[in-house]
C-alpha cells in the first residue's frame, strides 16, 4: 500500500490582530496594532469587516508587542519593517503569519493623522539614520492620537454595475470621520455577494476625535454602501 502524507494545520480560536513594527539593528518600534473585526456571512464564512486601531496604552498591545518581539528575535529580523498577524487564543498569542514588509493597508496621510507617523517613513529613517531612529523610537510603542478604523464594505448585490451614484459617494466623503474612500468597481464591472476581502466593494479610511463619532459615521456608511452602485441583474 502506498504511503499517504497528510499536512494538518491547527485551528486557532480567538480574535485576530495586526502588529506592525520597524527595526534598526535589532532595536524595535511598534508602529501600530489593529484588531480585526469580522462579520459572519450566511454561508458561515467569517470575513473582514473593520480594522480597529487599538490604544497604544492598552495592556493587550503590550502583550502582543512582547510576543512579536520573540518572533522577530527567533527569525533574526533586525532591520526594516515587519507586518505580523496574531490570534489571541485561550492559551495566549499565536502567530498566523509575519512578513518583512510594509503593511498592505498603509496610507501615509491617514496614519500620520491617527498616529503622528507612518511605517514607510519610519522604515526610511531606520535604514538611513539608524542612530536617530533608535534614539527617538527604540523599544517603544506608538501613542494613538485619534480613534481610527478601516472599513471593507461587503455587499449582497449580484449583477453588473451600470453606474456609480456620485451623490451617494459625495455624501459618504462628507462625513466628518471619513479620511478617504475607495470605490472599487466601475460601470461594466461584475458585482457579486462578498465572499472575502477581495470582493468587498468599498474601502473607507475613518478617523475621529472620539469613539462615539467614529461609530456613528460607520453606521451611516453602512446604511449608504449599497446605494453607491446601480446594478442590473
């Protein structure tokens, strides 16, 4: 009988987080930590809904930073950016993945407004002026200037986009918390019910002076998102 090899991956139960760092000769700075808020589809699949920026003083941020420090040391990541995704399980943090790269959702102006810095500029500083980087940021953690969220809007629409309602787009952009809005589809594109991050239909960067305003504007965007596209089945 032929041998059969099976690769089994454990299931990690818990909330998932992003931890972004920059290092200069092994001296690390934690740029930002985001919580993935997920939503459950009718088919039982969990998809990304919002990324929520945690307060840098949160005890959980300290726990995640300490864990990622161990990961960086184990992989001998001494220079440049790193983007880690970690699930906090009942047994503690567990690594999902880590890449020695910039975060995929970096927007310099947005990050500067929320954090006072951005990972790309910090990476340049770490490489070009490592001593200055270490003096300013070494072994420290960010301070959140404003609550922030990144919303990947899902849809149940199914058909062909015939038009984008620019009045609705303008209404969303006019909300106080909306920093930027990406309309992902154009007339003629196929729109299908969201099954994952790549099939979300809007990307909205949001920041506000307080959590209440951020939540209120998020709920307003949710009420408008399916009015952005005119669709024929």
